[in-house]
């Protein structure tokens, strides 16, 4: 039998162990109680931040489509404290498999991908890694497990507005440099389904204003050759065109240079390029890639994101539109700018229906 002293010591040890075990249980419960915390919460509590990869078929530096996406990634870093990696393929098909493999090995939680040219690879990787959130930008890509979310911009609606702007410009010879011929044109990077959707919308916008306006297009055959872009633009100018819409990524910087050198006009694309050559870029057709990246990640954080969905983004959703700023107002008369707003409102209201491109 225990002595009185031994019993007292035993009870003291029982009390100590009860306190220790109680503290441990409290810690465990606290650690498991908040299963819905955001990436920002995890960052604050010392957890690893969410990892987001941005995988491009092309490269940054285009002051347009790819750079717009990077701007969205940069906003996520600032607002959510995430870790990011940007993987550029520079249009080299041999790099596509390694770029996706690198994103996976980097342990990305989310992969935003511009998949032109390697859609099938994206499907395979999304099926192989269902726990990674794949968001495909600018086209619809569907995999067998239904986990790829696609952001589908209405290039037709945005380009319709660019066509309206070009038609109004070429119809007003009171604007410096505009001739009496009423001709507009486009310089296109490649002959593909997305570019042709741009052109389809642009032609509709031109015809909406005046179906007698002459339209010309040149496919350059490259996304990354500003010299060819400039040559093509000057070729159009020599044929009486005075407003050219560029749909050519980095090649399009040559279009903007040609406009300034020729004293004529070009319409920018994807980002606000109005200030690149002031006085010669009345507007830019916006494709708000950065906003789409930011908004889909915000939806992941607040629990409203849906894997496998197709997100439509047109004029009404502010996914596309025209950049109107001080550079626009320095070139286009106030009445013309008002007319652009009126046309936009009609498209948003459904009074004007822009036909989608149905070609291959």
C-alpha cells in the first residue's frame, strides 16, 4: 500500500499530466477547426503560401496580351501574398511539355495556362494531376475528368467596337491624316481561329457604320517580328488605308511604329497601347486577361470558384472593350466618342447582336 506522502505525490503528477494533455488537445483542436481559411490567412499563420504558375506559349514583353496576364499575377502577389512562377515558351513547341512538367514539379497549386498549340498536353496534365487547379485562358479546353476551367473572351464583341472606331475615323477627313478613300485594315499575326474571331468581329463593326468601307487584311505569319508588322502596315497605308487594327502580339509593335512614322493611325490590342505612340493610336481593343486571372483566383479564395466551368467574358462582363483616355480624346472628336458609347450600350443591352465566329 502507498504511504500518505506517496498518494499526495501521485495526485500531483495526475494534475500535471491532465494540464499537459488538455493543452495538447486544445492545440490540436485549434489546428483543425478552420478548414475554410484563405491563402492569405494561411500566410499569416505561417503556412506555406499558395503557389500559382503562369505558363505562356509565347513570351512577356509584348505590351499586350501576355503582359496583361502578368499584371494580374503581380496583383495577386500584392493582395494575397502568393508565390508565383512565370514560364515562357517563346512559341517553341519543343518547350511545351517541359513547361508544364516544370510547373508541376514546382508544386503549383494553380496553373494559369495559355495553351495555343499544346491543348492536348494540357488535357493530359489536368487528368494526371486532378488536385492542381488548371485555368485555361482565351480558349475552351476540356479534359476527360472535367477539371479544366476555361476563360472564353468574346473577341468578336471587343473587335466589333474596334471596327466601329476604325470606320468612324476613316469616314471623317477632318481628322488629320485621314483621306477621302474610306479604307481600313488589319495586320494579323497568324491565320488561326482566335485571330479570325477578331477579324470577324472587326468587319461587323466596320459594316455597322458603313458597309461600303473597303477592308484589307495581311497575315504576317509571326507573333514576334515587329519588322514584318511594320512592313505589312506600310503596305496597307500605301494602298489608301488610314486606320489599321493590329492583332499580332509583339509583331504588332511594328504596326504602332508604322502609324507614327507615316502620320496615320493604328488601333492597339489586348492592353491599353494608346500611349505608346501618342497622337497615332486613338484606342485599343482590350482583352482584360489580368482581370480575369485576378477574379478567378479571388473566386477560389471566397469559395465561389467552379472547377470545369467555362467563364464567358464579353462587353457586358467588362472582359473586352475599348480603352478610351486622354490620347483618344486628343484624336477623336467628342461626338465620335459619344457614338462609341452609344454603340457599346446597344451591344450590352442586346439591341446589337455581334455574330460569333464559327469557322475552324
